């Protein structure tokens, strides 16, 4: 399964009030109509609170390219 890149993910995180927990990010993405790839990518995040959108994107930069981009 292909995973979303950070730019795709941020599109579905608009309107999130930070700091936000992983569960809040997933809930917001689903509310915004995120596809399965975006939701699967968010599920891979560590179970923690994120302070900013950049914190979320940084988590995906730390993954290997084959986990995030195809």
C-alpha cells in the first residue's frame, strides 16, 4: 500500500488546534475526507502530542522513503 507524503497529509490537517494528539489528527483527517493512504500514514505516527504541523511533517521525514513515498 502506498503512503501519503507530508504535503498530502497536511492538506487534511487544516483546522487542527495544536497541540494535538495523534488521535485528534486522525479524527480531523477523516472529517476532512482523507483517503486510506493518508489515514494509514497517520496511524504510523507515534502515540504522542504534536505541538505544530511541522512536528507532524518531521515524523514522516524520519521514515525511510519507501514507507512514506511511492
